[in-house]
């Protein structure tokens, strides 16, 4: 405590009288015990029971109150401040300027150690400096106890504090309170008990279960310096979360930039970090330091001690919206050449060929209709995602492939198209489906069909989560409904771009060769591509449900193809049965997923070193010096398969993953799993592939990019485990 | 004619009164201006109080631990500023004090910014470095003996001493000390102190 705080020399006439009285009392207390006794008696006469006299310090008044009028061991006290408007006193960590209340108990009698608690502070700005403290009124609760339970307590306190408004004034106020011993052994509650309890309730509990928790706090170093990225989770939607960070003295943490995710159940708080140490002097590394985080949202607050890790920038939330929109456009465009969309695009191209001699107006209308279908389908997807998110469901790009019935429906549609391309049948109704492939053959160009083309292409595109698409969709899902719609429309426009190009310049279509025999060959080839797509879908079902259900589905699809392909050679009497058989096979195929459930296929031998995903076991493995590699994958995720084939299952990466130093964990998201969804969301990811590396240097995990490369994984494994990188990274 | 002359007569008295009042006001203003001794206390230095007090026999230390007192600056007008790292308005005004020293510091004038943090140099030095106070020396009084002796209990407080070490005025609260009015005030002290 500096002597400055003890200075009572008056500067303003308003406070001079009180100051003089206080100075006199202090002087008397030091010089003449007899006089002090008299002053003390006068003080107690004026004060309320179980409270010291109010001390007016010019910018407010203060006193010490007790929750009980007498004592039986335990003591619950409080420093009660009532401040003049505008004046602030400080929290235990004052922020960029200020100092907290401290109390010197010298001269007290029978008083044991006393601990002050700190109600949740407010964030104030004073001269562009951020401070944490209280205004108007506050009680700082104090827990203490008598040294001798059988005796009363004489409290002699020197309350030192700073109050600031336009200027700062340190104060040191002497206060005295005598509490007699309780004769009954049960203390008598005072009139101040409720007031003290009110402020005790505002003290954020440590590690309490209030449905509010800090999941991780990572130091992220970017071009603009370091910041602390705090991820918080709440069991009910947060509205305005905030966090106070207390750490090593060399660091100053200020007001976070907050973004809400998952409908408010998760928040990412970017806390700016400034280094306050002398240049040239060794700055301690922030990663690995213990931080006290006071997390709050409205009335709720918790205090948690967290070890700072190192993390990666939450880029999705920082890239400007226009950049994300551009990425969405590009991602949509790329979707056109993805294996799951290519057949649909090809069908459309075939349509173009059939337009060969047609009028440009018809071509234009048809292509605009397809574009509209694509955009409309993306809008519908956005609406579904917004609705699901509002319902609190864990959502991601491609998760619809976790639904067996969706896969069956896709399989049936794709198979029927294949049959159509093979020339097995021509659909006239419904027009929007027919146009997707059959109509051109008849020379009829149904706009509804063209529109259906777009819808189908979009639905088939959903599992092909290219890295571009993952970023844009992840960003969209982390934001509000408006952003989701905007980004999905951008995706749609991107994907529709080639069609819009033809619509703008129909001559491109008429430049293609005249229809001829080559078209039939192309149609058959594309039919085969669709059959391949169907086979892939069936294989997804095999992993998801069981091989048995996949075989049944495959058999039904073969029946479908066979019946449609052979119907011309059927006896005339039986021909009316053809539609019936087709419908029956279709209905039965939706029953296929019900068969053979639970009988999951065993892991392939090559994958034997993969352990099941168990996030709870990771800290212990790290403590044992291991590095943990997590791979979240799903059967329907094509990019995941690419990662496995090119990186994870071969070469130096596979060797390391098999080795004794690395524990490889695999999470299978083929079926919906809230635990995995939540795990992904904690990294601000909403789609897969997802890979993370844990080690002593990255206890909270280092997320890898979606598309893996050998050096990315090897570098990540090194970074997570090598000790000297922490200091360099900070 | 008669009504007209009556009108003139009835106007003569009030017009004469107004004229007399105007002359009186003009004389008073003139008299005050002629009599005004102090500088203009406006704008940033509105709260500055001009009050002569005998010099203070106080000492503090510089960054190297050497004892420093007002006597070391005899012959210069000295602006002593008391600051602390916990005092937001002090932190706010320090850069302007640094700029004032760059503008006016020299043979006739100097700024002495005394830090009163309990932590002394370890607390003050990094802070000063972060604020980039290139023109200000580091002066420390961790026990605040100086501030106590001269009656400082509001932070920030700025006290101006003449060339002989007598206090000529002080201000409680922050200001932009390189503002034209603050510089004019310091120049006024420099010009008046011989």
C-alpha cells in the first residue's frame, strides 16, 4: 500500500470537514488510546447495529457491515460502498488502470484470516482505457472467522481503495466494529444479512455447473498479433456473452470480439492480448499459462481456471463477408465437376445436343429454368438448415447422407435415370422428372423438367463437400439466417454459372454437333456413370446399416432395371403389370434399411491401428507423452476417402500413425452422433473431413485443413509435440 | 413643432442614461484589462488556479536512484506532474506532457513527471516505455513523500514552480498540456519569472 493512499490532505472544501474529522480520529487513535475510546463510543452511538459508521470520503461513502450482530466463530462481513454518480471503484483486476480495495486488519482483536470475494464487475471505459469495477453501490463480501470461537471480535480496518471519475483519488479509511460473542452459540442475523447475501450471489462461482462453461482458450497468433480465442458453451442460448481474463502480469487482456454460433449455444470470444513487459526483458510464454476466466452472459457467470493452449485462427469468422460469398460462388462452380454431379450435368449437356437445331429462345428458357431450379434447391436447403438450427439440431454439410431413407430415395432416382438414359423407358409424367432426361428424346422441352434438372443436381451435390464449400457453409452455419440464405444463394448461382452462360449466349448450344448416333453412345455412357453413382450410394448404406440391406437394395434396383429394360419383350397380357412391378420394387427398397441393422461390418485389416474416438481419454494420453491424431470421417464423405487414400493410409503418415508415439483415433460420423457434432462445433467446423492433432503443446487440439497433405500432417505432429515451439509460437 | 420638441425632450433622458451606462461599462472593462495580472485560464487549463506558495523542500529519485529536488532545476520554470499507472486520466495526459516538453523544454522550462506507484521503477518504467515518453525523464517517488508534502491527493495534479522554486499555481485533473492555451500559460510563467 502506498503512502499516497493514506494521504488525507483535503483539496476541496466540500470534503474538507469530513477529512479533518477523519484525520482527527486517526490522529487520536494513534496518539491517545483514551481519546480513541471516546471517539469510538461516539461512533457506535451513531452507527446502525452490526455496521461501522458511514465514512464520507467526498465521492461517496463507505462502511463495513456484518451479516450477524454477534459472532460464534464464522464471520460474514462486507465493505459497503455508496458512490456519487460517475465515480468508480475497482475489481480485483482493475483493467488498464486502477487498483482494487485492500484492507489492513492491523489492530483488530481475535480476528483470523479474512478473504474478500468479488462480485461480477462491469466493464467501464475511462479516457479510452478499459477498466473493470463498480459504480453506484456495491458490497465486497468478506469471509473471516474468530481466532477464538468463544470470544467477541474487535474489527479495526483500514480500507484502502481508489475511486476515479475525471480524476483519481486514493483513500484510506479507518473503520471500527465490535461484535460480541453470541451467548447462545448461534449468531443473531443482522439487518445487513440480506444486503451482503445479495452481493455474495453476484460472486461468480468457481467451476460451478451453471450451464455455462469455457471449452477452450487458445492463443492464436496471426499477422495482426496475438489474441486469446475463448470458446464457451451454454446449455441455453447466450445473448451477450463476455469474458474477463486474468493471467500473468505481463499480459493485458481487453474487451473480446464476440461471435455466436449454433444458435447461441456456443460463443467464440476473441480477446485482444497486449504485452506490458519491458522490451528486451524475457516475456513469459502465454501458452501453457494458467488463466482465470470469468465468463458471463447476462446474469449468469462462472469462474474457471484454464490452461492456455495454442490454436488456429477461427478464419471463418474473420474473412470478410464478400470474400466468403466469392468462395461460395467458386465452390458452387466447382461442384459441377464433382463425381456426384457430373452425370446430372452431362444429362443437361445431352439436352443441349438435342437442342442442336432448335431455336435459341427455347435453349435460353430451358437453361434459365435449370439455373432457377439450382438456386431454388439451395434456397430450400438454406431454409431447412435455418429451421433445423432454430430447433437446436446439430447440422453439417452432407449430414443428410446419414439418413438411410434419403440414400434409398437417391438410389431409386438415380437408377430410374440410368434406365431412362439406356432407353428402357420414356417418362411423360410427371413432367418435372421426365424433363431431366427423357424429354429431349421426344423433342419436347419442358421448362418444369429443366427446373427439375437443377433441383436434382443440387441434391446430388450435397455430399461433395469441397474445401471451398466447407469454409463457406461453415461460415454460414455460424451466422444468422440472413447469412445462410445469402451464402446458399451464392452457392446456387456459382453452380448455375455454366447454365447461365449458355442462357446468355445460346449460340454455344447450337454450335454443338447435330444429333446423331453418337448421342445414343454418350447417353449409354452417362447411364453407366449414374449406375456407378447408385453403386456408391448402395455402398454407403452397406456401411451405415448392413451389407444385407445393401444387397437387398442392389437386387431391387437390378429388378427395376431388368423389368424396364425387358418390358418390350414381355407378353402383351403382362405389360400392364410393368408399372406395378416398378412401384412395388420402389416401395420395397425403402424397407431395405430396416433389414440387418446393427450388423456392422468389421474394420478392414489395414485400419486396425485406429482406435475408436474417445475425447475423454486424450488428456491422459497427452500426459503419457503421446500425440493423438483424430480423424472424423464418414462413409458418405468422398473427400475423407481421398484423404485416406492419398495421405492417412500410406507413406510416412501411416508409418507414424502406426508407431508407438502416436495414438490414432477415428470417429465415424456415417450416422448422426451428437457427440461428434458437438466436437466438430468446438472447432467451428460443421462438416467433414476433420482432423486434429493433440500433444503436450496442443492440449486443445490443432485442427488440420480439410484437404490433407503429407507435410501438413507431419508438420502438425511435430508442432504438437516439440517443446521449443511453444515459446516460438507465442 | 410642439409635439416634436416634446418627443425629443422625452427621449433625451433615457438616451442619455443608456449612453452613460455604456461609457461606464467600457471604462470598467478597460480598467479590468489594464489591471489583469494573470494569464488566460481557458480551455484545457480552465481549472488551473493561480496561487503563490513558498517553495517545497522535497526530494524524489530519478531512474538511476539519484536523489533529485527542485533545487536541481533552479533557474527554470518547472512543471511537476504527479502520475501513477493506476490513474487513467494521468495515463491519458502523459503523451501531451511529453509533447509539451518537446516544445518548450530547455533553458527556461522543464517538465518533471513524478511517478508515485508503490512498485517504483519496475512498475513505472515499462509503462512509460509503452506510452513512448521519449522526452520525459523517469522520476520516482514510490512512498509519495513529495506528493504528501505538497498536498497532492487528487490524481493527476500538476504544480508549476517559478525559476526560484516558488509555487505559482497548480491544477487538479487532466488536460492536454500541449494545447495552445496550456503552452500560452507556461510561456506566461516563463516570461514573468525572472
